[in-house]
C-alpha cells in the first residue's frame, strides 16, 4: 500500500491501501486495515474491504464497500452504506445512508436520513429528511420533518408537526400535533389530537375530531365524530354523524342518523 505522511504503528494495514495523514503525539492516526481501503483526514479507520474514509476526524467505515466522507465520530457499518457528514451518525443497514446532522441512524436496508438530529430510519427503504427525534419504521415509510413524529405503517408518511403518527398502510399526517392516521389510506391534514380511524377516512383540521367510518370525514371544529360509512361533519363542536352517508354542516351537539 501507499502511506503519505506518518505510518500508524498501532494499525495493521490491509493489502493495497492508501492512507494520507499524520500521527499525533499520542499516537492517534489513520488506519486503513481493510484490504483496498482508503483513509484521509485524522484518526479515521477503514476496516471494511474496499471501504473509504476521505475526511473528517474519528470516523469509521467498517462495512464492505462502505464510505464516510467527513464529519466527526461517524460510522458506516452496513455493506455499501455511507455517511456524508455531521457528527455521531450511523449507517448500519445494507446500502443505507446518512447525509448529515447529529446522532442520526439509518438501520434498514436502503434506508436514509438526510439531516436533523436523533432521527432513525429503520424500515426497509424508509427515509427521514430532517427534524428531530423522528422515526420511520415501516417499509417505504417517510418522515419529512418536525419533532417526535412516527411513520410506522407500510408506505406511511408524516410531513411535519410534532408527535404525529401514521400507522396504516399508505396513511398520512401532514402536520399539526398529536394526531394519528390509523387505517389504510387514512389521513390527517393538521390540527391537534385528531384521529382518522376508518379506512380511507380523513380529518382536515380542528381539535379532537375523529373520522371512524370507512370513507368518513371531518373537516374541522372541535370534538366532532363521523362514525359510519361515508359520513361527514364539516365543522362546529360535539357533532355526531352516526348514520351511513349522513352529514352535519356545523353547529353544536347535533346528531345525524339514517
């Protein structure tokens, strides 16, 4: 191999390696211990076969064909995984990636975290774009931003807000706080503590509203419920659309039954 700078006496060098850097007075330096590995920067380790660390400090590329581009304390341990920058990020899934931020984890196959802090993409092909304390655990799930959001269903998504959860298959929460989309195709657009419980149900806004029936909807207001198939409440407070295809436009304490 080729060493430009100082040779690290504490490193067992791999075959056909390239290392550029110095060793400090305490003996810390780069270590390309994997065969055909590359290390630049300072105190970086490339132990996976064909792995590379091309900059930064105290980074590790331990998976086969893994890479760390820069930053501090990052590790790419999954096969063909990558960390581009930031600090204390981990890419452990196969072909997973972390682009930046701090304390982010991409643990699922083909998963990715683009930035932010303390985010995790653990589902296969899941993604977290930013924000903090967000988790994408479902297959093909995504969280775009916000805080403490979770996309747990297959192909579920949370766009932003805080403490929202998309549980159902292809369910979505666009924003707001503490809202949940439970079933397949259900959605919450915003508001506070809203719940889309039925299949393909929706809550657009307001607070403490529930769309329980299949294809039911609540557009806004407070504490409204659409409980049956294709039932709807447009607004107001404490209204209940309990019949199939029943509707309530607004007001307080109204009930609609078939």
